[in-house]
């Protein structure tokens, strides 16, 4: 899968879903990511994107995380 051409709608259809899951607490997630991002990278303007594959249990806790692709 090419990250640049990733189509969430296509992925959802392939999985038999109307749409892919998404976090309900996006503000909390963004805050946590900022908190754990290395300070030296943040201060130098280094940014990036990564496509993750996550497995969640019935409570929504992550049980497996894998970086699928990072351009």
C-alpha cells in the first residue's frame, strides 16, 4: 500500500465497513502525541506521518500497534 495513495474509504469497503473507526477523543490523542514527541525534534520543526494498524479490545484499549508505512 502506498501511503500517498491511501484511500480510507477504499480500505473501509475492503473490510466490509461503511467507514473506518476513528478516535472519539481526538483532542486527548493529539495532546498525548505532543507530550511524547521528542522535544529536540519538535523545536527543530521535524514532522512526519505514519500509517498505523491497531488492534483494540472491547474497551477500546490498544492491544497491538504496528507502523504499516512511514514515507
